[in-house]
C-alpha cells in the first residue's frame, strides 16, 4: 500500500484474509486496493464487512461512512435501488449528528441537482459540504465538493468562476493532499468539465497531470482507461493521430481487465474518429458500432462518416435528429459545427445559418477564446456558401489564428482551405495557392486522405473561382442539369436524394438569378461550365 502497488497489496491482503479473517483496520486498506484495481465486486463485499464490523463495535459514524461509499459506488454501477438503500442507511446512522459524514452525504444530492439543472441548489450544497470538509479536516470531502461546485458554476454559464474553482481543487490534488480514489474521480470530473466548456488548454494540462499520476502507479486499473481516452482526444487535437489511435486501442485492452462502459465507448469513438479522418471508412464504421454497442453516443462522428461516404441525406437526417434531441448547451456545441458542415454540403444553407447564429449567441455569453473561434469558423463558412467571400475572410482568418495559436493543426488546415476558397473566388490566385499549399502539407503529414482530395477538388479555378458563389456541389448539379438530366437522374448519379437535388437547384436559381431549368442551362453554357 505504501508503494502504491495496488495489485500486490490486494493479493497480499486476500492471502492473509484466507488464512485468518482480517480485522477492520486491515479491511479499510484492502478495500481501497480493490477499488483501485477495478475489482468492484470485491470492493462492495469488503465494504459491507467494514460496515458490519463498525456497526457491531458501536462505531455508527464510521459505519455510516462505509454505507456512503457503498451507495456511491453502486450508483456509479447503475444499481440505483441498492445505492439508495445504503445512502438512506448512512443518513439514519448519523441523524442529528454534526460530523464529516454529513458532508459526504451531500455529494449525491449535488450530483442530482446538477443533472436536474438546479445549479443554485447544487452550488449551495457544495459550499456547505466543502465547509464541513474544512471544519473536520477532511481534504477529500473539501476537494470533491469544490470540484462539484466548479462543475455547477460551469453548467450555469459562469466559466471564469467555475474554472478558477477547479484550478484551486486541482492544486490540492496534484499536491498529493487528496486520497488516490478521490484524486482519480476529481481528475476525470475536471477534465470532462473543461471539455464541456472548450477550456482546451486546461484539458491538455490536467490530462498531462493525470497521465503522470497514472504512470506512477502502474498497477492501478481504475482511471487508467479514462486517462488513455483523454490522452487520445488531446493527441488527436494536437495532430498526433498515430499516437492517438494507439492510446485508444490500449484503452480497449485495459477494459478487458476492468469494465467501464463509458470509457469503452469513448475509446472506440476515438478510434472511429481517426479512421474517418484518414478515409478508412470500413474501420470507422466498425469502431462507431462498437462504441454504440457499449452505450456511447456516436454523433456527430457517425453523421460525418455518412457525409464522407457520399450519403448526404443519411448524414443530414442523423445530425438533425441528434441536434433536435440535445438539450444541454455543451452537447449542442459539440454537434453544431458538424451540423453546419453537413447542411452546407447538402445545400441546406439556411439551416447552417441558423446553427451558426446559435454558436454566435453562445460565444457572446461566455468568455472562451475557442468558442469564439468556433463561431467565427461557422460564420465564415456560411458567408462563403452564400456567395460573399469578401465578408467571409475576416471571421475565417480570426478562427484560423485561434486554432493555429492553440496548436490544432488539422482544424487550422481546414480553415486554410476555406480561406483559399475565398481568395480564389475573389480572383486572388496567389493567396489561394499559399493557403491550399499549406493545407496540403498538413493533411499529407496527418494522412488525412479525404481532405487532400477535397483540396484538389476546390483548388480547381473552374469549380470555385466564381463571383456567383456556387459551391462545388452546386456546379456539379448545374452541369448535369445543362446536359438535360432530370432531378431523379442527378440524384442517382451523385448519390443524393431528389429532395437534396431540389434544394441545390433552388440555391442555384437564387445565386445566378434565374427561374427555370432552361435559363440555368443557358447560364452554364455561357460561363463554360459544360
């Protein structure tokens, strides 16, 4: 235990217990070695023995603490009935007592308040729990309550205050003043909270700290899978795709030892994302399905896969369903950029515009540079699709600078493609060439084959150097109209639905100011599109 060799400790305690039942003080150590090695059944059975031993000795307060841990762990395993029973038992044991256990019992209520959107209630309870922790010299309680308080502040739209509080909590954790199990819970909670508000600099920092903490305890199983998933996410953003997929695969191997459905789903989702970006669509499909089978939410990646496969209607339907079902701001922010990409690709510019405006509204209420960059990216893409490349340049440039400064090469390169497209439409061939060349270099290093193909397509002056603002897909549709093909035939050739072709045609008529197929055909011949 002193060396934090958790598996060795568990096996030694188990052997000793087999020879002669351990006393309660040894059980108190054995149970944590079980918890940190992912042995949930053992954790629960040993904790039950601790509870009974404390109760038999008349130590009701310590029995209540054992009952609390049973309830908390059972809740995380989805056994709500048993969990509620143990928490109620803990509450009855300390009825009328002023003790640290009273603060611990506030923690599940804080979770429930956050889930229900009662952020004021969650903050008040967290402040009370943290106060109890400080008064009774319980650093675990104070840190855990502070972590939940920070999460509630973030969810309530107070990112500066929430992040400041989480930073303070993490100082206690990284300083070694918090027990291993609580430290792991806080690491995962803080990183997830930072991801929700796109505090990506802190995600990097705390993920690095979590990785170092896990590496110091090679026998620990609990938290290491989540750590690998977080590391894979950060590596993907940093452009280290090969390392990212390796970490995600290692996470799935780790889960063969300790099952954590949420982390399993996350690990497969990260693998799927890298495969999709590389153009390995079969592998991506399989990994998304494995993530879904583990209970994961595979949007927006799965809809983006459908778009990449040329199944625009399926992509649009999937992302519309996901956005329509998303109620939290954090979830919508994860979906909206993909929604804009898909809607622009399928000709639903008005829907893309609405999603762009929603991101802008969120950015205006939170002081987060990355969210502002997302809003600029969305606005620039929509302006470009509407045929206003001049207006698109400024927001696209601002978004590029933000992602480039942050060190996210793939996202920065995608913005370079949009900037190159705008330059091309404005007749600045030299500027377009610089942007496209820089993007090609990044995509080549990353192995982003679909993006390399996309650059090759949009860099053709015949497709995009147009003052009318027609997108590459709209040019394709117009060319086919000019050859006399029906909407049904066009849909079949381009792997689209007739409804999507109708929408493209409506956009084309608006952009080139015509009202009939005959006039559109004449336009195509006049402008040498056929």
